[in-house]
C-alpha cells in the first residue's frame, strides 16, 4: 500500500515536470519565432519591427475610449525610441495593468503585427499578451 502511494506520487511529480517542460518549450518557441520574424527585415521602419521593446512609460487617457500612450525603446540600441498611441479592447481589463507591470519591471516585450493596424504585445518568456490597435506612431532616432 505504501509502495503504491509512493509510486503514484512519483508518477504525478514526473507528469507535472513534463508538463512544465512542455510549457517552457512552447514559450521559448514563441520567442524564437517572434525574433526570427523581426530579424528577417533588413532595416526596421517602425518600432513594431524591432525585435524587442522596453516599455518606458504607460500613460492612459483619463475617461473616454481606452487609448494608451506608450513610450518604448529598443534595448539593443539606446538611440531609437518611439511613442505609440494604441487603442486597447474595452473588454480586456488586464491589458493596462500588464503594460504597467512590464514598464515597472522593464520586462522585454515582443511586438507582433496582426491584421490591418492590429498588434499584439507579448511579454517574453511568458504567454501574457496585450491586444491593441495602433492609432499613431512617432519614432525618434
């Protein structure tokens, strides 16, 4: 009886570790695909073409529609910086806190273009995502 319980415990622990390993491989694969897609462009024309962003400031519009002003930089190149005006989905409540958390922790963020002006910010080494629509962009070199 004790041996069966111990064996069951070992099997459950192994299954949990395999599940965690599969999760890490999945997240690493997403990071690799995002980086490969960004590096395929010879010269980035937009901050959304940079392989990685660091969010320096998150400034939400008070009241009204969910517009957010983001000041971002490219960690590998300190000179270029950009200001992005994005519209967040009204029903997506965790988006603004997630962007603020990325800013506070200086967490790397992978920008991914979607259909039209749509985009997605995915925090690297995580599955946390923010969906938005790009309204305007100003890049400074």
